DNA sequence: ATTCTGACGTGGG
DNA sequence: CCCCACGCCAGAA
């Protein structure tokens, strides 16, 4: 049923709305979904989002702006390249001016 | 069925 | 400042 939306699906739907050139954190998404302590699941959901072309998992990083999930992007610096191609500055696997690029679903959605 | 692990975050010592 | 433990849910062995 379409009403059977689980945590993963919710994550996918929100993640799919992350604007171009913006990033957010797993915790922020989790919090928006009503489970601030389920940040891990958000990351897990990203793993499942490989089937969802609408979900850009590379725009989701941990709360420090670290590309913690880059190892799941083909195993190379693909994630960083994608971000940089969107105008996001990434250095040492960490997003610079993270706060500036940060997209808060609670605030902007 | 049980156990462990995993793209995290917060809190306590 | 650093280290450890807990919570959360799903999937794999």
C-alpha cells in the first residue's frame, strides 16, 4: 500500500528533495523524521537508495561535514567529485563552510 | 531464531 | 581533550 511508508522510504523522499549544491546530515534527516537517534538508519537507508536515482546520497554527510559514506560510492573519490561539481568545497574528505551549505529539512522544507 | 554489524549522534566519565 | 556506552532499525551470516 502506498500508505505503508517505512523509515527508509521517508528518508528517500526527503533526501530526494535536497537542493542542488546543498548538503545535509544524517542526524538532521533522522530528526526531521521524528527519530533523532536513528541517524544510523538514515545512512542505512542511503545504502538502499542505490536503487533510487532521485536520491542523491552524496549530498548527505555526517554532522561534521565528513564524507563518511564516500567508501560506498564506487570506492573512490566519486562522492567528493560530485559535490565539487555542484560547487561544494571539499577538502580532506570534509566539506568546507559546511554550515553555509547545510540544508535543514525542518527549516527549509 | 539469534547475533553482529553498520553511510550516526548524543551524553557521560 | 579523549574514550566509552547507549539508542535506533534493518539486513546478512
